C-alpha cells in the first residue's frame, strides 16, 4: 500500500504501514524538534476543472470536475511533510468553517505542527476560486490582512533545522532564527510591477539557499540565460538553484563546490499548481540529508513532475509511496526493453538506496474536498 492507494475521502488503515523518516540516519538527541518551519498566507482553494472556456458575462457554465484543498503556504508545508520532514507552519487562520477544515486537514492528515499558528476571532479565511480551461487557469481571490503580525509567533515557534521563506516578506526574525542555527531557504514570486528591484536580493545575506524560477532569476540578475543567472546568484548565497520548467534546473553549491544541471522529467502535466513548492521541499530535504547536488536536483525534478500529474495543489504533492511506485514501474519497463525507462534508471539509480523497504503510511492524493471526495480531473 502506497500513498496514492488512498483515493477516497477516508484514509485506509494499513497495520503493516509505518511513517518513513528519510533523515533517521542523521538524527541525534540534540536535534531541534522540527526539520523545517515555514510561514505565509493560507487559502481555501476551490478548483473547477474541465471548463471549455471562461464564462461570458451573464453566462453559466458547468465544469467537469471540482475539488478543494488548503492552498497558499499550505502547498509548501504539505510538500515537506509528505517527504517525511518534521514540518511546522506559522499562519493566521480564521474562525470560520473553512479554517476548521484546513486546520484539521493539515494537522490531522498531513501531521503538520500548527502549535505556533494563530486562530483569529471574527476573521474569515482567504479564499481562491481557480478555473482550469484549455491548459490554462484563471483565479479570483478574496482576502483581508491579518489582524496582527505573526512575527512573535515565529520567534516562539519550535526550533527547526531549516526555515522556508518568501524573499519579499523579509523580516528581522530571519536573522534571529539564523543565529539560532536554522538554515534559511528563500523563494520569490513574480514581480507584477515589472521593476524587479535588485535591492530585494540584499535579503539573501541571511539565506543559505535561493530557489527562484528562470524568469525571476534572470530579471533580478539582469541576465539573459538561466545558467548565467545561477552563477550571478551564487555570488550572493551559498546554494543557488534556478528552475526552468520543462527545460530543467541549474544549481551551484558554494559550500561543496558542486555545479549541476538536471533535465526535467517528461510527464503529462495537468495542473502545475504547487510544483515549485514540491521542488523547493525536495531541495530542503536533500540539503538536510547531505545528498550530492545532482541527486538533489534529480529528486526535486522527479517529485515536482509527479505533482503536476494530479489536480489539487497541496494535496497533489507526492509522498514516498508515489516515488517508490514510479521507481518500480520504471524498473519494470526497463526490464521489458523500454530504452527510455532504462535511461531514466541510469540517472535515478541513487533512489535504490533512498527508498523505504517497507509499505509507508498513505495520505489522500488530490481527493480531499470540503465535503465528499473530489472529482477534479474526472471525465464525464
């Protein structure tokens, strides 16, 4: 039984299954309680799929599928948790039913530590409606600023080996947590203003790693190629990683002297939501585990490719069961004479030493909704 065996709203019970800890060999009694701590806005995502187009003014269209899941920062927190990292999330939750469901899903199903998160009275959850059509999507969001800053909660949160942050949300607490021993992993979003102010990069002084996509990296570094952008960023941060979608990823680790490029794993993608978060989560795991840079990139590429084959954002993030299934299926195809599969096995042979040797506890894969099982992606 593996993670994606659980395709219904209720998770099956497997007496022989157990949690999988990929960092077990590195753990010691003096380790902090968390592997990674992250913070940001959490959204209730309502996703409509299978639309032929967007509705015209006054028109009603029917979608082929619908699902919902925790979104926003929940994408990253769920991705790290499903990869076996002890994950803590500091976010602001409302007191409405949406927040109740998201809290239960993240703390119960995903086993994410929410002890430092806040519940605000008379405050409703941020909500996003996503409409998927013609290999694209449009979104409508409604939200309000939190009533209070979360910085005190972040400083009081359980200690973590790593902290995952948004570069444009920088604060003095980054430096404090770095001084306490946490490695700071930063990402950054698209700059809607078009300014791409390079002053933002000064915040990298407190960061161990930076994982922008190629568009972001080239704009901020004023370069024309991802390979040039990653070299420019490596002058500012110990670990620079630039992702370029189907064109692969580039990385330089100044701490180890490694440089690497990894081609993307080709898949039939149906929903890119959260793929970047899965990639970043994989880089965090590989760095904490001390994997070679090339292995970190390949593992991140594979994990994000498995995510985009599912609808559902956070609940599409793969677990070790999904990765094990991919390995077994690819191995079987290679044994059957599939040359492409044999090529993949050559590049991903390192997984044989990493994969669990027993069934692991599963979670719902892109099926959770506010009520019953999702039919996002279903064909009618």
